[in-house]
C-alpha cells in the first residue's frame, strides 16, 4: 500500500515525497528506454527458468529413482549452499570465474589456453550466476513431485508398445507437471526482479529492472518513480502467476474430461 501510494506522488526538489496526485511516474515506465529494460529482464528470467528446468528435470528424476541413502546425500548437497549467505556465494563464484580465478588458472596450467576466459562482468557471468543460484529452487519442487509418482506406469507404457519419447511426453511429463509449474514460478518470478547477481556478475554492462529500481531509490532518490517500477514488477509477477495457474487448471479439467 505504501509503495502504491508513493507511485502516484511527486518527487520533491530535495528527494522528499510530495503528496500530490501525479500519474506521470507510470507514463515514464512506458517510455521505450524503460520498456527495453523490462523486456531484457523478462528475457533473463525466461532464460534462467528454461535452463534450470532442462538441468533440474533429469537430476530430479534420477534422485527420485535412487535409493534412500543416495537420495539423502544428493538432497544434502543441494541444500548445503543455502547454509552460506547469498551475497558471499556470488562473490565466491565471481572469484572462481574471474580473470585470475580457479578455472582460468587451471586451464593455464594445462596449457589449454593462451588468454583467460572472460566469464565475469558480462552476460555470460550473469547467466552462470542466475543458474547457479536458482537451480535448487527448480530441483526441489520437481523432486517432491516425482518422488510420489508410481513409476510402474512407465513400465506399463513400455509394455504397451510406447517408445521412450512417447512415454516421456504422455506419461512422465504430464504426471510431473505440478512440479514443473511450481519450480518455474519459484525461478521465474524472483529472477525477473533480481539485481544482486547482474550487479556483481555483469558489471556496468547490464541494466535490469531490479538494478534500475535499486539505483532509482538509492542514487537518484526518486522514490515515486522507483515505486512505480516496483508496482509494475509486482503486477507482472502476479499476472505470470495467475496465467500459469489458470493454464494448469484448464489442463487438469481437460484431462478429467478425457478420462470420463
């Protein structure tokens, strides 16, 4: 409520809030410069969610088919990074991927490269950082869903003549769809507003919605415009959430009709 109220106020000369009704902040959000930043953030969120899904799905499937001991070990390995502060983990990743980091030193020692890989302060670093941070949020919902599946249905599909592709598309994927939807939401929505990873891993070359909001509040001290940007961020996140849930509900009704 406070953010919405600020978004329709005016910025004072000294950065204070003037309680004067003004919708100009939302008009500024729709300017091409800011819309380009919003679209870039949407692209980053979609990229992060897609790659996390491609990487997490086979791992979650393997975990769900593993024995209890191996399953517990893998779960521990996924959860252990959360014991360390998020910012510290990103700084550590930046040191590993840096020009004089562990990876470049290793390749230099093996005489495989003559120039270091530029894995930070660019889009490559942002992409790696996003996947590294959000991958567990995709793995855990998928694992919870798959762990409850009756895998004898896959054997039944094979016995009825289905190929591996047909079994995956018509049996495993529909049954695991709740985990896919939940994991995608857990990754897409926070990735859309992420600002720490682009700031630390992307350097000055990257500007996203989260970074823009941070600079608007802390540097420009334009709280009304920053509040308008934040309101847009929340609105887009809610619309994405509603769209995915409504699509999932329609698919469930469609499947129920097929059954009956």
